C-alpha cells in the first residue's frame, strides 16, 4: 500500500502520536494517528506503539524504515531522553542532537530530535515547538520576530531566520483549567460556558489583562466578586477568565511585539482568540496551519544533517 | 462558671468557629473554639453549633445571651445573609447593617455583622476582614494607610481612621495550593518542602515577583524548568513559588504603599514572610495579633450602634 514511502515523519506529543509517510518528492503518502501519546506509555511501550502505528508500511529499498520523531518522546519521562540544545542556537542543528533508540531486529530506524533549553535569562525548556519553529523558518525564509504558540503552556520565541534567540513559557492554558476546575472561581463557572455572554466577557477580561498584567492575582478574584455582586453568568465569567489570562500573557510580551504581525501556531480556535487580543494591543496575529508547520519542520530538520 | 459574661464575641470563619465571653469591663472571661466553620455546616445546623459552643454559659441578668458574630456566617451560603455595606464607608456603621437570625426559644440573641463590598473601581467583597479593620482602627486611632491581611485570599485595604476607602483581593494563598497540588509544578514540589533551601528559594522568587509582577504566568514555569535544568530541589522550588507569588502580590501594590509601614493581620508565619518582602520592596511590615484585632473589632462594632 505504501511502497513509495521514503521516510516517516512523527510528532509524538503528550496526548497523541501522529505519523506521515513522506515520498522521495516530499509529498505526503499517508497520515496515521494514534491516542498513544507519551503521557500514556511506559518507557518499554514506545517501540510497540510506533510499530503498531506503522503496521503495513513497507521498508524502503535499503530494507530499513527511517522514522524522524519530534516532541515529548524525547523527554526524560519519555522513550529515550534527547538532551536539549541550548538557546540561542541555530535550529538547523536539530538532527545532530538526535538520539537513536535500540529497535532490535525491527526494520525501523528511529531518530528522536532534541528539545531546546535556555539557561541565561531564565530557565526554560521546549520539546516539539523547536521543530515547529524550524518549520516556520523554512516556510518563511527571512522572517525575524516574535512567534507565539498558544496552548496549555504557551511559548513565545524570538526567531531570526532559523536561529532561536530566546523564549519564554506562559502557563496560561493550564491556569485556566486549574482555576475553572479547582479554585473558588469554579462556583462562578458552573453551567453553560459557551453562551452568548462569553464573547463580551472575553473582551472585558482581555482589556483588563492588557491594561494591568501586573494585577492578575487581584483581578482574578473579580470573577467571583462579579458573579456575587453583579449577577455575572457562567458564560460571561468563563469568557472574562479566558480573556484576562490571554490578555495578561499578551500584555507581558507587549514590549517584545510592538506593532508586529505575530505568527500563531496552535489550535485554530485558540489562535483566533490570541489574534483578537493582539489586535487590541495594537499588533496583529497570523494563524498558521500547525500540521503543515510541523511537517515542514521535520522535513527541514532531516535536510540539515551535519 | 461564667456568671459575669456580659456578651459573647464570635468570629465564624469558613474553617473554624471561635467565641469569647466578654465581661462588663471588657475583659475576656473565656475563649472557646470549635471546628464547625461555615464550610462544614448546612443552614439549619448553625443554631445548634452556636448553642453547643456556648453550652454552660449563663444568660445575663436580662435572661438573654447577646452574641455578636462576624465572618462567613453572614455569607449567602452561610446561616443568614447579611447584605454588604458598600465601600467607601465608615466601619462604625457595621452594627446597623447586622441581621438577626431567628433563635426560637433560645436565650441566645445573635447578630451577624455585614461584610463590605466594592462596585466602583473593581467588583470586590470581604467578610470578616472589615471587623478586623475596625479593630485595627480602634487600637490605632489616627492611622491612615494601606493594611494587608495575608491568607488564602489576601486583602489590601486603604484605611482612613475607621473609613475603608477601597480594597482589593489577591488569590495568592489559593494559587500556591492549586499550583502545588494540581499543576505541572507539583512534580518539582514532591518531597521535603521545608528543607534548608526554602529560604534561598523564597528570596529568589520574591525578587523575581517584585521586579516583574507582570511576568507571573511566565515566571511560574521557571519553577519546573529550574528543577529540570538546574537540579533545583523541592524545598527550593516551594520557597521560590511562595516568594514569587507574594513578591508579585506586594509588587502589584507597591504604588499604593511607597515606603510606609504596613500593618499585617494574619497567621504569624505568613505575616513574617510578607514583612520580609515588604522590606525588600523598600517598605516595612508590622505584624499584628489577629485575635486581639478581631476582638477589638467586635467590641468597637458593638459600641457604635446608631
């Protein structure tokens, strides 16, 4: 079925595993997905999960099946730790930092790309996003500026061509879930969170966060007080909380963004919210297709072997 | 045993219930505590919990036992809702806003003091702290300035004599518990959190929070990255997280504090940490005895009936 596969590109995240068969001309021959993300596997279960994903894929003429993997499979608690490259660094060096797990008699030859860490200017780590950044750079030669990757742990990176100069991580998505699920604010967020008040709440929260990112610990409580005093409904409160957190995140990066257009890599609905807040801040956002970006990154990483 | 009790002062919080018998000369005849805080009781269970606390306390010459209550017993989900006074307001008016639950044939005559809300300048609410603020004012006539009440939900209030001008609430204590228990940071906070690294971590975190309160969402993740990259131990990480949150809170109130001495009302160990951070910010903190303060507040509230 897949005799023309030259190699396989894999994005192995915490929640999911995705693979694409790539032909010699760079076209995608197949796409396969599995729920066997890093977070659900013990170290010993990785080889079988990969073999299962690639069942029926024929090795190439060499008798081997080359697989290039980015993401959490290379974490300490993953399959095989791929030590971080340290920023600032040229992401074209990713493949040189790859590690190669022992696959025994299998025809699969797997390489796991490293993440990137930062020590000077604030300890930080990424795994997976570095490959997306290289993909963005390869699709947009000459781009320099801030890139935002919204999510559970949003990344903001300063890119100069294929060099990552510095980056930060904002716990915005995780904070929303923590507050919605476990905090006193949950009392104000019980019910239909997607009602018509959500967008008004989002706008009000984003304005508050952009105006005073230093007041987050205080403004958060106003979600609860607003529900008690002003009868704010759960949909409005959910929008406000979401807007406040994203507004605070964008506000704290404002000095690095100015009026630039910021590429956004992430889930489309979330990227649309970030684009809205960036516009409120006098900048703009350019949502990218995350699948296209990660594929471009894996292809680019493979093309730059030392 | 308590024939000389003139009235009973009660602080009914979410977690605990405390009562003091007060003689005609204002001295404390007895102190009683119970774990029956508001959070553990249904509406119907409040009268029995109070009767149990005061078992054996004889009514006065009138045949009645007057009980003045502050705190969460007056919340919507408490015994009987005591509507908020709205700031700015003179706290000598607290008793005029009290509500009186029906006690049936009991000799107990209970009054529950209102909380204070704020609508202009950011929705906010307090219950219990307003009585402490009145106590502080009555013990320190002529004091004007910011008061800090550290805790799960820290309050910062601007006091002018017995007037509360404005206030805010920071979810600092709750945020520490959320992050320690439920977030990705919990991996870096498993183990002995009270080891020798805690104070160094606290100082580093407080410096970061004071310097950049607008960067909280980003700096939080450095707790995790520091554990991964620099081998930071759980005691250091716990100190850093605590210092970062308190530093952010103090940093966001810095413009209101200047170089003033800020009265601190709360648990002594926590007040000591806030005093340390206030000193780092060029101000200072003056921890107060919280029991003495709330008692003074209940006495003062009782003395200012219209």
